[in-house]
C-alpha cells in the first residue's frame, strides 16, 4: 500500500499551500525509530496543522504525513504508547492530538480499502506526526466542481451509475468504521477522496470518536461535532445528540 518512488512520477505540487511553504524540504526524524522523511509539499492545512506529501528515501516510498501542532499539550502519545487509552480520553483530542491515532489504530486492525493505511505516529519538534498511506486521489468536492463546470454551473450532475457506486463505497467504509468501534462524526465531501475510477477513501479522523469498553457516557457526545452544513437533521433537532 506504500507508494513507490521508483518508476513513478513525483505527485504534482500544484496543490501546495503557501502558508506551509516554510516546512517544505524539512527533514522529520522519528526519535523512536530509524525513519526520516522529507516534506515535499503541503496538500491541506487547518487550524491545528497540515498534511504533507513526504518521501522516505530509505524505503523509496511516498507517504502522507499529518502534522498536528501540540500547542501546549504534553506527550499526547504517552497513554497510547503505554497501551492505555484514557477514559474518557480527557479530550486532549479536542485539539486533534491522539484522537486520529487511536481511531486509525482501531481501523487498521482489519485493513479496509476505503480507510487509509496507518503506519505509525511520533512526537518531534513540538508536533505530532501521523504517517499514513499516500493517495493520489482528490476530494469529492473537486469532483463535484468538475461536473458543475461541465454543466455550465447549473447542477453538479454525476452520472447516476457512478453516484450509486460512490454511495455504496461510502456505506461500506462507514460500516467498517462502526464495526471497528469508530464514529467518524465529520463526513463531508472534503473528507471523501476519490482515487481513480474505482476507489473511495474516507479521510481525516481528527473529530472521530472511538468507543471505549466500559464507558457508556462521554461529554464529547453531548456536543455537535462536524461541519454544520453536513450535520444530519436528527442531530440538529435532537436534544439527546449522539449516543454510543
């Protein structure tokens, strides 16, 4: 599932984000291992960090590396590295620290084609780095925009057969998440990537919730999580919100 550099062109840097140019070319080293990665360019950024395409020259592979600035949080991986998962996780994850790592570890116990492969995570330079499978696909948002432009901006018409295929793939991805005890909680076109004609990938588990054994009540479930425009009606209108 790793992307090999040999025999493969460098992914197009057209999507590089100017606000992260200062990190491009920087070498990130894993203090607990021998891995070191060169950040090639940024493909996405948010409030807490950015996602880079990175090269591991030792293995001749491309990876996607998510950098999360810790912003005062101390050793967010300590509980996970000791085999513990805090209950109810103390919501360090509210700043996007160990939530995604916890979710991806659960989801990769049984790998699924619609979930990015997770390799490892480590702390360095006051940031958390999550090393994942690199996908050359683009967000569903971009696919909708392309169809909209083809139809003179009137309606983003996706062929019905292809729409059914994408929905079926998304439902399978969600089923795998729920079977693994993970609720994504932020499903929207920006977090759905389409690679080639036949692969859909659900990404960005930074807002996700992993069900913990013996925890039946968590304050995190009493808040509306995710983009307001994509929240389901029952969450917008209900007073009980989420349940586990």
